[in-house]
C-alpha cells in the first residue's frame, strides 16, 4: 500500500468520524430547544407522609411552592411542622434531580460523559474525558 493510498484511507476514516460526531452534534442541537422548554416546565411534587405538607420544586430543585393543610394547626407544634416542611422539600428536590437527569439523558448520546456527570457529579471524570479528547485532537 502506497503512502497516497494510506493518506486516502486515513482521510476517509477522519471524514467518517467527523460525520458521526457532527451528526450527534446536530441531533443534540436540534433537541436543545425542546430540552430547555421541558426543563423550564418540569415540576416535581412531594407530600409529607401524613399528607399535611405539599412541596413543588422545579428542575434544579428550586422551591416553587409549599402548601400546608389546615389540619397542621391543630397540633400547634411549630418545630414538628418545620421539620415536616424541610423533609418534604428535600425529598422533592432529590426527586427533581432524578427527573432532570432522566430528561437530559434522553437528549444526549448513550455513554456520554455528560450523562455520567449528571449521575455521579464527578467533575474529575468529566474533565478527564475532556482532557483525553483534547489530547487526541477529537
């Protein structure tokens, strides 16, 4: 095999790799508007075990609303009510993280380091992947 033939094969392989990566990018880009809309609209609702407290949070776990049933005022235990509200909001926030991860992962290629980061929150793995890509010139 001559050098010219090897160059042609290498160029063909590079072009195929570029087309694959560009195709993934186009699919991701085309879904970005939908993803942004769905994340903005995402609401997660959790209720306390006794149903007296309801918390609604958004995609980032940010508190949108807290509703308290009138029956909580019969107890007149402010500390217990505070704990109940806090626990319910924390559960809602944790559920929002899961819902957001599932939503976002549907828009990213399988095995994407971004999906792994959403799962593990391991910056090292995310940056390690970026460093590896840069060093290989991908």
